[in-house]
């Protein structure tokens, strides 16, 4: 997750990529990844809210 932010990806892009992984790796693993993303964002002082379109 940190690497994605270091490369300039937005949180929306990272969440979108994780959602695309659901059929391949399964919903429980994606939920774990989203939890990790939330922790990384908190460490970086970012808001954990994802803007709805």
C-alpha cells in the first residue's frame, strides 16, 4: 500500500484495484487488504473516507 502512495496513486485507484481482485483471490482476502489500506492511510494522516461518485 505504501508503495502505491509513494508512486502517486490515489486511494480511489488503490481501492479500485483491490475490488478488481475479488474474483481472483476472494472476498475475505480483499477485505483484509482494505483493512491494511485503512491502517496505512491512518499512519500517513490521510482521511479514510472514500469519496462516492
